[in-house]
C-alpha cells in the first residue's frame, strides 16, 4: 500500500480536529495499519492526548525544521502498537517569525521533512492548528487529502467555506493533487433539531464527500484525552470509540476502492 498523508484541517477552533487526529490514528493502528501522527499545532494537544509532555521533551518538530535535528530521532512511540507521534511544542508558534528570515520555499518545509522519515508508515495524519496560516498551509502542501471536521452548530458552514477556499488556493499554486478525504460531522446530538439540520445541510451540499460516520458527543472521548489515552484504549465500547473505529474502516475502504 502506498503511504497516505491526511491533513485534518478547519481554522475554526473546537470542532474536534485534535480529538479526531488522535482517535482516527489510534483506530487505524488498531486495524494493523502503521500510523504516524504529526502534531503541527503549537498547543501540542495531540502530543498531550497521547501521553507526551512536550515541555520536557528535548526536541520537537520545531527542532527538525530549524535546528537541524534528525526527524527520525524526534519521533516517539505511543501507548499503542503501530502508532508513533512526531510531537509539537509551544515554540512552534514562532514558525512564522523564523520563516520570515528565510528566502527559500517556506510552504514546502514539512513536505521536505517527511521525505526524510526512514520508518515505513501506511498513514500519516497531520493535526493542523485552528488557523489557516503557515503551519496549516505546510500541512496542505504535504498532504494527499484533507479531512474536514464540521461541528453540528450554527456558523459551521462559514468555516467550511473558508477552509475550502484555502484548499483551492493550495491546489492552484502548490499541490495540484490535493483531494478532499471527506467532511466529518462531529459533536453530533440526534436529540437536537440543530444537529439534525446541520447534518442534513452538509450531506445535501457535499453528498458523497461526507462520511457516513458521525462522531457523537461522548464524555468518554474527553476523559480519555485528559488521561493521555485514545478512547479505544480508555473505553473501547463507548459510542465515541465505536464511531472512530467506523471512521477508520471508511477510510481504509476508500483506499481499497481506489
């Protein structure tokens, strides 16, 4: 199988990007896929959500970008077999400043970095920050496809329009083959009229590009992250865990269909 790089992006905060990055990665690993989760968010929540304290790590992805540290030395194993992580830290928020001093191609830094990774992975999942700046554009330039989490709430589609505009720009200038992996409805509550309306609207607009799986509101997912575990290890039979297993199966089936 060819290595697949999926960026998880939406500039709106609180839509479930990091939660999806962690739990999709761990679910793919559960199905015997070799996965690298790449934390491109200076908040480093994906790193923390897999049990790493980035404040005590000697090196993070920033050091691979700017301090000449071999990326292969920065990758860490996680509590899950088949799942590794390339951790982040708050210093990554300086990336825009650091890149302003350079004259080479700033949008290709992550893409170039990933070509140096020696270990073989089936999937690389990139957790993007809640903005469409330098970090997210690096992720989109590197990726084969984008997974867009859409929270079932008002103004959700405004954020989708913005991220689609950025994707189109990246396709035009830097990554012609960038595709849409799918729209993922998150924090879905079937008891609310709003949740059902947003779900129907997204499915109406994006039809076959919307995942069948919907991620429900589920306290187990939040509790798992607080303990530095993916939900499928913390509470494997919870509705959140079941939903992310279902999402992983959809993504694997997409690849097999292609």
